[in-house]
C-alpha cells in the first residue's frame, strides 16, 4: 500500500483505466467529428443535394460512430482495460 499511497495525483490519473478510455474516446470523437463536419458542410453547400440529405447524414453518422467505436473496443481491448 505504501507505493500506491506515495503516487502523485498525476500518476494515479494517468494510470487510471477510466481516464485512458476517456482519452481514446476523445481522440476518436475529435477525428471522426472533424470528418463529419467536413462532409456535412460539403453536403449543405452543394446545390444538387436537398437540405434533408445533410440531416439524414448527421443522423446516420450518430449510429455509425457507435458501431465504429464498438469495433475499435473489440479490436484493441488493451486500450480500455
């Protein structure tokens, strides 16, 4: 117990499984979200695409992000445990 008690707050936070999972999820959302914003902008400013296309794309991307993140968790479980 002495070693755990002597660890600084920074060391305990960086060693936490929950914090590591949060960092991975945040990085995923940042990259995925940037891609979604670019595609949505292109759809919204396209003269050929109707308005509902970008709305449907955003709704679909919400489901797709969950599926993609779930597959990341299955492929690399060591990042989350």
